[in-house]
């Protein structure tokens, strides 16, 4: 799943769980459309346009598969 998100084509729907505030043990649901993949100093990541219109970047290492 983790590499799957990074290699998924742009403009495809994505749905996964991500820790609130980046490090907490409380997960939030992320639904939206993948805009791009990137590699930064802290590893691989993706940018998602969420269903409410906001853009957010997520570390692929912290993404959790939806149940």
C-alpha cells in the first residue's frame, strides 16, 4: 500500500488513514485526489487535494491502509 500510493498515477482517487498532527496515535480518514508525488529530505510523500478542496502533503511512511 505504501509504495502503491507513491507510484499511483496523478488525478486518481486515494483513500487512507493518517495520524492526526503527523505523530499521534489517533488516525484520521483522508479521501481525495492525488495531485503529485515528491521526494524530500524526510523521504517520499504525496500531495492530495481533499474532498473539501484543501491541499495537503503526506509522508508515505506514515500512511496506513484503510480498514
